[in-house]
């Protein structure tokens, strides 16, 4: 119990230090004239905080590793210097002692390991934050089939207790973060924690993972290019999962892929298109696409054709680990469809409609300016692959930044709860495809897919067209009444026009004036209190210093 309490305190104290540092550097110092110092040191401070969390996560393991992986993809909330520092956490998990793993597995299976398995390798094949994988062999089946090569995923001991402790610590930290305005404006912390909790508890249910694997196998049953391991249900429980051994070349082992005679550009293309199919066709996707969960399995070389030419070597794209899957509900599906068509056809207006449909824009976002910026992005950078984008003249980037500096400063985006897993997956997938093939061109890959979606949309049934016409008719029929109401309000003098940007700037000016007044009061009380203390009037001086402290607190809270 003491160990659990110590773990809770370590997590809470670490984040308390990070938050205190943020308050001091980002709230206090800028308001006493040291904004340039804050800005100059920000990147290095954030990197040190991220490195500190990474070290803590590796020491504690379990949920903290998952938190780091989860945060490493929140590019919409966290600065790139933080996400980059956290990105490598997936490969730093130390393995559990085999005696502990054996005890956990035997308790679940109700028998010694070597009674259930013909062989069981004590050295783990892979170690993850919540469990680890060992190679094993199943005894010959009753139907005469020979021994089967399998991998056995065993949950780490006491995982559920660790999860409960870590989540309680994170909820405490989340309550603190909700009081920090920049974070409160950009992220729904309770929603993030709720989604993270749901994903965690799904991931430690190996029966659910087995069912997910079978769902993916059924979805790709007719696709000879994609392989999903079979589940051995006779040797699977909630904490032990036995799967067909399909481990091959990791998708991140670039030299091995090339040495096997497989084109890495083709691997990137197949990986990308497989995910498009999962998201837009199957409406369920593998949500943990790191290099340890994706493999390339070379197949035997085909015979030369009649001209003597040897065809390209065939291969399978293999998915493992289905503990973390994402589902695409109808509203998300419609928004993603709009986004795919908008990007594929380079239609800025449609892209903005997709953002609105998905709930990705913060209240008060300047939609017209955002559409203008998106059109400029399509015009200037559309069609360029990643290698070409890296070589863009910095003068072009500075020109774009000057033109849309207000938009870039405010960054009016948020990632809704039902897009968290999808956003994380797409971010990781983009990096993997570019790593496989530096010239990977997302525009080229998305365009044909978007055109098919647009063509399907254009040929929808008559009912859709009639429904749309009905919407237009209902809108037109209501216009006279709405116009009469507007004129009546105008006559009464209570018609107001919303101007979010003007209102936002006015609120900023008002807050600045309040802070100036607070600064004057603070300085006056502070100087008077010090003078009274020096003059021997301890009680009166202390009262004025307390007032100065209250004024300082008020300045920090006022927005």
C-alpha cells in the first residue's frame, strides 16, 4: 500500500512542479515586463519538462508510458518540442521478471505453462507498457495438425491496481489544469481523461482484443495483401492471449525490407491505403500503428514469366495488437468524408465545412480567414511531397506567416473527443509513411480515393436529392417570417450583430486595463507596506503587504 501511495505522490508532485513552472514563466514574468525572457527560454523549458516526464514514465512504467504515448500525438494541444521528446517512449519499456509473468499466466490458465504449451520461451519477444509477449508452441491438435507456433501475450502483474492509482493521480492533475486558461481554452481535459480511461480498460481486456482481431480478419478476408493473426481461444483468457506467430520484418527496419527485395514506396502506399479502407469503409481502425505492431512478411519469389523477367516479390502487410482500436461513428464518418474530398480536390471551402462538421474549430474562429489561408496552402504547397516541403524557401514560409500571423497565433483548432484516437493514428501513420519513403506524397495518394468518394456522392439516390430540395424549400418558406422578426427587433432597437474578433479584442483590452490598474495597486501597496515595516509599524505594514499579495493574485487570475 505504501508503494502505491508513493507512486501517487510522485506523479502528483511531478506535475505540480511543471504547473508551478508554467504559472511562473507564462503568467507572472510576462506581467512584470519579462515577456521576451519567457519567449526566449520557452522551447528549452518545455523540452526539459517533457524529458523529465519521459524519465518518470520509464521508471514507473504502466499507465505513465501510455500517457506519454497518448500525449505524443496531441499536436493540436501540445507544442512540437514536447511531442517530439515523448515520441520514443514506446521502445523504452523494461521487461517484467519471468517468474512474475509465469505466475500470472498459470493463475489465468489454471495449469503450469508446460502443461498447456509444448514449449514456452522465457525471453520476451516484446515488452509493452501493460503486458509482454513470449514465443511458445502448442501441442499437436486432436485433428492431427502438427504443433503450432504461437505468441503468448501476458498481462503484467497488478496492472489494474496501477491503472486505478495512476488515473486517480491524473484526475487530480486534470483538475489543476482546468484552471489554467490557455489549456482550458484549447482542450477539454475531463473528456481527454474519460477517453484515455476507456481506451486503457479496453486494452487490458484480452478477450475483447481477440474479438477485435477476428473482426479485422473478417474485414480483410478477401484481401491477399493484408494478414491478421488467428486467435487460439482454448489458450486465451482476459489476461492471457494466444495468437498465431506472424512476427516478421518490423515495418521500421528499412534496410531489412530493402534487402528482402521489397519496394519501400510500395509498403508506404499499401499501409496508407489500408488505413483509408479501415476508416472510410470498415469504420473501425487499428489505433496503435507503431513499428512493433506492423510487420512485412516476404513471400516466396514467383517463377519468371515467359519473357524471363522475374516479377516483384510478393509480401503481406501484417497487423498485430488489437487492444487499441478506434471506431468511426456516423457523424465522424461524414466529417472525415468531407475532409478527404476537400483535401483530395483542394477545395478550401469544403475543408472548412469538414472542420465545422467535425467540431474542430474553437468558438469565435475566423472562418473566412481560415478558408483564405487553406486556399493559399493548397495553391502554394499542394501537390508537394515531404522531401519537397522540407526544401521550401524559408522566405515563402515567413511570407505566409506574416499574411496569416493572427490566425497562426490563435490556432483556432481543437480535437473533439471522438477524434482523439483517429488524430493520434493519422499523426503516427504520416510519420511512418514518410520514414518508409521520404518522397511519399499524400496529395497523390488521397486524390484518387477522394475522387471515388465524390463520384459516389454525385450518384446517390433520388431520395437524397429530394431531401436536400425539401431542406431548401423549408428554409425559403421560413425566410419571410424571419425577416419580419428581424425588422421588428430593429424597430425596438434590440437587434445586435455578433463580431467575435472585435469582441475578443475588446475583452483583451479590458483585461489589459484591469491588469494595469492591478499593477498600480500592487506596486502602491507593496511600497507602502515595505516603508511601514522599515519604520517599525509592523502590523500596518503586514496588512498592506497582504493586500499587495491579494492584488498580485487577482492580476494572475484576471483574463
